[in-house]
C-alpha cells in the first residue's frame, strides 16, 4: 500500500519495513556474500534478470534500506549509496560522460569536487567548463558543445553559499537535451527537493547532515526517473552492454536505466560501495534530520544576524539573511530554512582570521561541516587550498573568509564563544 506521507514521517518510516516478528530497527547485514538454492538463480542475478543481492560490493540489505529511504525523501525512482560524497559526484558524472565528452559545472562548487572535475576528469579524457552562477543564458550557450552531456551545480554552494536557481539551469539543460545534476548536500531533502524544480539527478555527501554526527563517510546518487536517455545523446544507455550479454539499459529498466547502470557498471567495476555499518548509522541519523535541520537553520540565522552587526566583520553570507544577495532565491527554494553554514570575512588580514579561529572554545577547528556540533574552518588554507588565488576569487572565497558550521547547541553559547574570540583579532 502506497502512503502519501509527509517528509517528517518518511524520515522515520521509509527505507526499512519489518515483517511480522522481525527486528523493529534496521539490522546490520555485515556479510559480504549470500546463499542461494540453485546455480540457475545465481546466473539470473548476474544477468540482471531477477532482483536480489549477489555480493555486497554491488548491493547489501542494510545499504538498500538506506537507498530506499533517500529515494523516497527526494522523490526519485531509485538511489545508489557510495563510499563518499566525492565518489557519488564521480559516479554520477562518469555514468553520463565517456572519454571525449564534456560537461558544464558552476565555479562555486566545493573545492574537492572542483579538483575532481578540473584535474582528475581531465586525465580520464572528460572536459569540464566552469561557469559563474550569474552567467546569462547566452554565456552558458557559448560553452555548450555537441558532446556536452550535463550541467552540475550545488543547491547551496560550499562555502560561497550561492543558491542555485534550479529552474533556470534546468531550463537551459533541457533545451539542449542534457540533464541537470544537483548536489543537495547542504540543503538536504528536508529543506529542498531539486526534482520538484526540474533537476534530473541529485547527489549528496551523506557524511554531512544526513549522518549528522560525524561518524560515517558516505555518498548517494538519486535518479528522478524523468530524463529521456533515448534522445540520441547517451549511447551508454541505448546501445548493448557487452558485459551483460548485450543488455540495453533503457529497454531493460525503463525510467530506472540511469541508476541501474550506475550500480551494475561503476560500483561493480570500481568497488566504491558504502559499508553496512555506515549505512546503518546514516539511516539512524536520518530519523532526526527534520528536527536537526530546523535547529541548524534557526541557530544559523541568529548567528548571521549577530555577525552582520559586529564591528569586526567585513561581510557575512547566509542565504536567508535579509539583504543577502541570495535572499530572493533562498525564499523560493529554501523557504523552511537555509541550513546551518555561514561564511563571513573578518576585518583585517589572514592572520586575524587565524587568530580569531584559534581562540574559539566551543566551535572546533575541523575539516568537516554539517554535523550536530558547531565547527569552523578557513577554506583558503584547507578545503580549497589547491585552488589558485584567481580560482578562489571566482569561487567567492577571500583570504579572510571563515566558514562556520552552526550546530544544534544553545545559540547563546555559540554567540558568546564568537564574541570572546573576536577580542583576539585585530
């Protein structure tokens, strides 16, 4: 029976559904392999003729439960969990692009993803063009080539906090017969569901808010099931796959062709699967996502307002802060909250930014973002260290920019910690 549950209920109820007398909480199926009653059944599994688990590199019952939950949350036809968010971005794009192909990415994306696309993908023969989120349609169209296969952006860019105009970029992508891929990590499906605005594929670093407690590295790809891969641009979906005896994905799996191909080709061959233990912890974390995202967003807005009025702050970026350049887009795409990440620039030098951070007591300096605890990072010295000054500027990152990941502690304690640390800056 299909339930038209609201998202808060889906976070609790979707994914794992125990039968009579079965464990109420999702079990950890810590097994690499599975037993079968016949050789014939195993053969059918390997030919993709019947559903089931053949090996935990490709699928696992605990991981499958998490995939089903996330697919339900985003409104997709299927999901695929990976070993990390980076891995999700890699598989999502390689599932669309082969050597000699090209795609477009917004230049404000996370530094690790930028490096993946600009450097590693280049070695694989896949070219990427980076474009400003403020680019006009004409500017974008100049970058589109016959071999362009997708456009990639982030719902909320990390750490520039630019809000993606999903409908705008979707319209451009679809006018050229290519999908829009959206990294929805910072927003989560509780605050934004990109498929509802025209996106075709969604990725997440589940390491962040989905887990919520900094315990489990992971990623996920979600397929909307709405994009037409039979339009002549994507031969990988419409021509026979020799590794499966000539199977054609669009014919065999219909609107689930994209996510099926990603699993049975890339996870099979690259082995970048999520572990059952990490899937269990992420599934557990998702049960409180709605409560946490409400508090993250509420606290972050109050901290952003405090920073905006502080004499030692040069500028502050938070999408739902009134007067922010992203405010109108945030009201459209993130009406329930803009997540817990704030970027601000302190007055003075890079040394002043470092002095401020080194004197924080509650907020910890960690190479992480988006969990229950307040954290702080200097992007130019860490996550975006490999980028040139010109690339940093294009990504909206200054030498004095500080990224704050606001936790779910009492907001007065967070503000007091910041106020005390300001006394040590210039």
